[in-house]
């Protein structure tokens, strides 16, 4: 039998599992935020300030010049630099959820933490170059002296969401897209999820939201908040193009059963009104929150539903502070706080 992480007792813990650190890749690509790159650093540093209150923040940085700029922005935001560690890991872009290391743990092993280095092709070769990003998990493995596994298929962290108890949520629109792994059928992709993430069950939703250039990442639509409960975004306006796909996903969630045969507990989150910039609808969603040790950081959009979403998520996370940070400029890059971050669990 091949030496898969699952066979060695490793699994990908839920995001609410205590973190040792959060990994980020410092933004520098003008083409990702055309005309807005300079405006994202203030909210980005607010995000770092919120999470660094409860854990280390490890930042992949392109070069020394960018590191000096980063220190300036972080200092301006009042971030405690004692909580920040820079790594000389050059990147093409900032989306660390998708190109960063996937950390698996087995607390009873003498090597309790390992890294999965999935292949990365910038969401179906949409935004070359991406070779630097594709190399990040291996560089992190070397920096931390942790073993690295190579599944040799394309997989992005934003396309999967875990309950830490054997179940993973994903979408057919992303994982079965021919621009990722055209040589693999659904059951073969499921086998990779079982073997390399240490899960027992794959729960499939359908399409993502309009404007999502990732072909439907789960972290924009449906998220586990505990082992048995998900929050899922719904669109109340029947004339909105998100109405039908989100309703379809809600109905699929109602039909799902967990490993113990129980139904999911489902909490509905609203969607903000369409966020449009230069004629392009952006993938604005409250589901793209990030669960850190100190806080749950939620993207907001200067929208009437911002407070409603924050109130719902505050009820979902009674032991954590829920913080809304304006994502109106960040979302021009077609992602928000969850897309930008990757957690490293504590053992």
C-alpha cells in the first residue's frame, strides 16, 4: 500500500482547531488589483493586526525592498511586529489559501505535522506566471523542516472546507472542471481527497457565485462552523443571477447526511448587494471569513446586510470575537480574507 498521509494517521484539522500561525503571501501584483494595489494595504494590515493578536503571522515575501514596505505598512497599522515572521519565499501573487501549504497533523506521531504540496495552476492557467506560487509549500516545508507529500494533481485550498471529523465540502464546478485535472474522474479525485487530506466523506455542491474566477470555490458559498453545522449564503432577490445556484446548493445541503447519518444543521447567511467595479461583478460574499485564534474576520462591503451577517456569525462563534473589515477594495482582486490566508495548526 502506498504511503499516503491518511495511512499514517494524518488529517487536515478544521479551521477552528487552535493555530500555531497563519501564513500569508504579501500582495505585490498590480495586475491583481489594477489601479487599487496601494489602497489594499490598509485593510490588509487591519486583517493582520486582528489575527496576530492570537497567533504568529508568517509572511512569504518577494524581496527585501517589499519587506521594508511591508514593515512600514504594518507599523502604520499598529501591528505588533514581534508576532510577524518574514520568509524569503518569492511569490507571483497573494492568494495563499490556494498556493500555500496544506498542514496535516497526527498528534500521536513522532512527526506530528506534515505538509501537502498540491499542484497549482492559477485556477486553470488563467493568470500566468504561477511557478513561484506553486513552489511555496515546498519552501515552507524546508523552512520548518517538515516532510512534504506530493499528490501530483491540481488542488486549491479555497475549493475545500473541513469539519475536522472526516467530512469535506467542495463543488463539482471547481474540482471537476477540465482546466484542473482533465485526466481524472470524480471517484479518482475523491480518492486523492481521502488519501491526502485524511477524510472519509466528500460532500459535493454545485456552482459557485457569479464573478468567482476560481470556477466556484466553496469558501465563497458554504463553510463548516463546527462538526455538524454549516453556514451557507443565500440570495433573496429572485432576479439576481446568484439566486438559482445558491438555492440549488441549499437544497443539496438539506439532502446531505454526515458520516453518522445525521443531517447537517444549516444556518443561512445573506449576500451583499452586487458589488460592481469597472463593469465587472465581483465575488463579494460574507462566507469568505477567516477563523483565527483571536477572532473571526469577516469581509464587509459597505452594504446594508453587513451588520446582519456579522450578527449571524457572532452567534455562530460565541467564544471568538467577530470582526468585520471593509473588503470593498480587496474584493477587486476577486478574493477576500479566507482566500488570502492559510492556517498552520498547533499540535
